[in-house]
């Protein structure tokens, strides 16, 4: 009888080790204070109907079969927007993959007319597509991409000084099927962005 118990000991130890491993794995999947667990794909992106810098109507379906690298901003932005667009331009030059279309969607349709965007896009390269539209059309696109954008007076005491736009600053990589593949912070470098894109295409 004692011999049979001794023979069972390795089996019991193995079972205990397996059970401990399962419990450890499962405990790491349960959110705790200071821990975030995410699953699935964020529901970002969707249909839009806007106007490009040439005055032509463009929809999301026009880009099917190609990747889109999208940034929401505005041409009167003093720093973040032009810097981010320059990063996009440099990264795509390093990448050298024509399947990726750089797309700039304005959050300031009041000032960013097709003519204004045509001049603005020239600074970043001939492949850039600038999109504008009615206020409602822009708001609809912002909603699809979960973009934060709010108009704020530069000097509330002096309306003549005009306004700026507070907005989120995110680069969205959309796949050939129109679904989001990944997103990137504005602070990413051209080299890192090119490397990230290369790994996703």
C-alpha cells in the first residue's frame, strides 16, 4: 500500500504544478488596480464623404485595396499638425511603399477650403490627400474616428484675434478593407513609424 502511495506522488505533484500554472495564467487575465486588460479590435473608422484639395468628392470606398495613414488636424495649426505631417512624409519616403496613402482630414472646414488645402498639402508631398467638407460631414468623420476637436478663441476678450482648435493628435493606419490596423502617437519618430508600418503591411 505504501509503495502505491509513493508511485502516486509524482503524478500528484505534476497535477498540482499544472493547476498552479493555470491559476497563475488566469490571474493575469483579470483586471486589477493599475492593470488594464484589452481584447478585440477598437471600433474606429467608418464611412465618410468629403472633398479633396482638387474639389473632387472622395469617400472611404475610394481607398479600398490600399492602406490609409490618416491624421486629423488643421492648416492654421502652429506646431503639432505640420510637425506630424512632416513625420508622416519622412516615414513614407523611408518606407517606399506606394500602397500607403497619406490622408489629412481637416477639423477646421470653415477655413480649410479645397484651395487652402491644395497649398498646404504641397509642403508635404504630391501623394498627400487633403480632405474637407461641410461642418456636418467633418463632424461625422470625427465621430467615426473618435476624434476630439473643439474650437477655442485665442483671446476670449478679443474675438478679432480669431480662434484655434484643441484636438486629439493620433495617426490611424487603416487597412485595405477600411478597418483600423493600428494607431500611433504624434511623438513617434519617422524611423520608428516607418519600421512600424513595414511590420504591418
